[in-house]
C-alpha cells in the first residue's frame, strides 16, 4: 500500500532531521555490522603487512623461527580476514527493515549443510520417473 502525499512529506521531513543529527548518525554507524566487518578487514590487512615484515626481517637476519612466526601471523590474519568477509556476506546481516532469505545450501536451522546432506536432499527431490 503506497503512502499518501502527506505521509511521504512527513517521512522525508523525518529523514532529513535524522540525517542532520550527528549523534544519531554515529549511533547508527556504530551498530552497523558492515562497519565492524570493514574495520576487521582493515585490521587483518595491517596485521598481514606486519607479518610480512616479520617474515622478511627473519629471513634477512637469518633467524628461521622469526621468519616462521611471521608466516604464521600472516596466515592467521588471512584466515581472520576471510572469516570476517564471509560473516559480512551472511544473510543475517541485513539492512533495517530488510528480509533475510534462505540461501541455497543451508538447512532449516541456518547451519551450513554438509556435502552428504545436500546429496541426500537432491536424491529425495529427484523426479520419480528417472529410476
């Protein structure tokens, strides 16, 4: 059901007043999950660079444990970045008022189905005439 002209004007007026409120804008930004995901990715990128520097420094001064530690730091940071990126792409993070859609490959409980579970579902849903 569309809004009347009066309701649209009121809605636009409320929208403008909220956009001009810096306290409200910072509160919305602080609760936005995409903001936190972006921040985690930037932190992970910084730690990856620090791990690379540690790796190169360990190789230059010929200290293998230091170089290995740098590599482990890089690997852990990359895993954290990938996890943060996947979490940011999940359907649980949605815009206020949006809806979450069930993604393919997820079960009723929202957990990711295993390969075997997906194959069993396909087997059950196959056309009966192809036996």
